[in-house]
């Protein structure tokens, strides 16, 4: 990740399915100040879907450490419906903070691809804000 005058940039690398190594740079995208949510980004070939982008986003790592209960409450409150038609979403279990993986088709058009990435991050930021708000609200369903 690089930080420039317009904020952070991320590089999309092609992952070799056989070796697991990141081998070729496909593109670079500007994500502004939303780099705080960013965990990883790579593309991998899928025999049925073609080249798929895998992007992991988490909670803001500069925030306080979450309790186990808060961790679970955030995962429970996070709504995948917000990403319907844009990306497939799954929870990632082996991370310290709540983390989600977004999978979607790679586009050669860098401007459109950057738009998709920014849209996913913006929706993630909004969804995460709602989930975090639920921690502060006296909601019996979450507590």
C-alpha cells in the first residue's frame, strides 16, 4: 500500500493458484482515507467464474480492542444484503478483528474497477458504523 497526496493506493496482484504466490501486478487503485479497513487484495483465476478479485476488509485497526462479546455482536449485526449484486461476502474466522472477504469479477477497465472497490469499501464503512452503533444501543437481541 502506498500513501500519496490523494490518500492510499492499493495494488492488485495476481495470485498463482498452484503456488499461492503473488506473481503479477494487474492494476493500482486509489482508495483515499479508507485504507484503515483494508486487509488484503488479490486476484485469482476461477475455472467457472474467470478472474476473481478477493478483498478483505476489517474494523478500524486503530480502534480499541474488542471483547469477545463485541466481536460476536458485530458479526451478528453486519448485514450482507447491502452488497447484493456487487460482491459475494463471507466472514473470515482466523482474524483478530471481525473481517469479511468480498469476492467479485475482475474488470480490465481500471476506472470501473476502482469504482467497484470504493463502492464496496463505502458500503462496508456504513454497515460497520451501523453494527458498531448497535453495541452502544440497549438492544436485547444483541446483548
